[in-house]
């Protein structure tokens, strides 16, 4: 077993099929596999072997995919870093995982603390001057055309993906070969990815969504990836038209942005499949998209610790706003504070069990033991299940607001606010209150050309929710802070307001 065998098989049976389109570059599967083989040989000659940690610190470029699969062929463990990390954050992750080698983009290389990470031996540049002795091309073994992937045990680690570290230092979710391969199978089955499909990839490859759900699934199926370094509306929309993209993957904030583009600037006619994950999709946004394009946004749920795909609401066949049912070979349940299953309609913590659940947090057995109990991963997400078996996300446990003893879930308030025609984006979060413990605050981005007063927002909420849920503080902002994956960073809002 080895993730890289997917590439070997696709290159064997579809050698001339386009694997990657990036800017003006087009790479076939045979070309991709040959470059991967040359890299694997070159990296092996540097002493990197099975079990070593190999770090990737670069934007979405073809070299990421090449090095990823080269590492897998060797049995090395890929550690992909968020491109926005600064030196001290990079140092923590590299030291924590014990990386021996790091491959970095030109904008990331200066943030690599070579002298401050004891295990780190090599820095390889993937962009810039090819005459630099550290450049990727200098380690290619061009005499090699084939390099057979090492046979790995199903439970050997394949990748370590570090969580965002919303509470303390980030933790490295360790995904095995069977974790990733099971998720690839579930993705291809539920999303019905075809060989002829053209998948858009602008979500970051350092994130589990981009790395496993999109990249790995496309390679396994022999589809084509249209890559972008990052999400930029103009180039992304133009690429849809130029390359006739058929599958579009984005987070809710991107769909919100696209909904507000001029119709003449947005040709989505080639796309047969839209998908969202990584954050809750407001029902009002999904409804607006369906009304405009007459196609639903397929909704998925998962987390890094689950490789990430865990449940799926295909074409909203179950219920709008639902995360549907567990994906193939996966189980879900909802428990109360003492671990007992709750009745339908009651709220509790979502738990997941299956081959997609991580091996554990790297070098953190205590955190692993608290998160995985009897094979069930405790997600930290509050959810509910109705009488038909459909699952719904209520909110993150950590985002819950406790005001005067009342538990308040921001998503409920946000979904209502999104129904206001003047509101473009909103984030609801808790702020310290000397009397109540916490109070409810809403940060709001208005639609261009509109104006509202805080009193308008409060009045709009009072008609639809209990008094204790109504935001006491309203702040209008030009934009909301977001992660590279498009998640709204509420911790930044709490800290900065």
C-alpha cells in the first residue's frame, strides 16, 4: 500500500492525459510521474528515507504535487506548512515534527530558521534562480525514469497536517496511508469524479481539503487539475471559461464573493458540480446560489483529523442546511457531556469513527487520548440529528457563547443575519462581560452602497430570536479577517476588538 501507487497506475494507463494545468504550463501524467521519479531518486541520495519528515512550505505550484508524491514513494512523511507562517511559527512546527529537509517557495524561504531547528539538514528552493546550489533542479536525478513506490503498512504515517492552533500551540494530525486512501475512495464515490473532469484547485494544498479531497482524488481518478497559487477572482473566473472547468471547490466566503460579481463577468456554464466545506454554509447563500445558477452547492463536513471527508449532503437530497449522512465506511453519533448518545433533535458533540480517523497527534499522546476515545474521534462540533437520520451542525464548542448561564450558538444568529439584504458577511462571537460573563457581538460587512445603523441590526434580530441571543454590540467593518482557506478568524476579532 502507498498513496504514490495511485500516480503510478494513472501514469501507466493514462500517460498522455493532462494531469496539471498551471498558468501556461501543461503536464501529462507520464511527465508528472517521471519528474516525481527523478525527485524521489535525488531526495533518496540526500539520505532521506522511510519515516523521515519532509516539509513543504510553498504556494500552490506543480512542484508541491511533484515533491509530495516523491516523498510518498520513499515512505517519507509530508509536513505541509501554511504559507503565511512566520519564522517562530515555522520553527515550532519543524522542531515538533523533527523535519530533516524543507522545500520552500521564494517568499517562504526567508522564514525558514535553518540554524534554530536541530533536526533540519537541508533547505531546497523550488522557485527563483536555478543556478542557486539549493535549487530543486540541482537535486533532480535525470538519469532515472522509473522509481517504484515503497510498500507501506496501512497504518504507516503519510502526512502530518498541523491544526490552526486556536487554543495554544498547533497539533500535528498524523494521517496514515489508509486514512488518505479511504478518503480518496469516499471522495470519488460521493462526488462522482470522472476521468474527463477538470477540477479547479485554488484552495491551499497545505490544507487537508486541497491536499486530499481535490489533489489526491484527481490523481487517483485521472482527472485534470487547473491550479492557481491562490484564489484571485479574475484569474479563477477566466480559467473556468478558458479550460471549461467542470468541478468547482470553494469555501462559503468565496461563494459569497462570487454571488456579488457582475453576471457578465461570471460564466459558470461548464461547471456540473459545486462543492463547499471547511466552514458552515449559510442556507441563505446556498439558496441564492441555487436561484441564480439553478444548481445546488454540494455540502460536506469533515476536519483535518478525519482526512477530512466525513459526511455529505449530495445535491441537498436530504435537507437544505444539513451535512447529510456519514460517507462510506464512516460512522457518526452525537453524545452528551458524559458520553451518552442523545435522542433525535437534541444537541450534543459530533463523534466520528472509521478508516479516515487520524492515527493521532504527533508526539502528543495525552491530547490524542482526549480526542480519540474507544476509536471515536470527538470533533468539538455541536450538532444534532433529526428523526430521518440527517445530521446538522449547530456550532463549534469553542465558539459557543455563555451569557448569564445561557448557551448561545453564533451560527444560529449568523444564519438569520445573512437573510438581511444589506449584509454581505457577518461573524458573531462572544466578548467578555463583567456581569454576564460574555455578551454577543456581531462584526458585519455591508453590501456595497448600503448603510445600516446598529439599532437596525438589533431590531432585525429581536423579531426572530430570544432576547438573550440578540447581539448587544454591533461593529461595521470593511472586511473580516480570514485564513488562507477562507475561514473567518473569530479569535482575531476577539483579540482586536
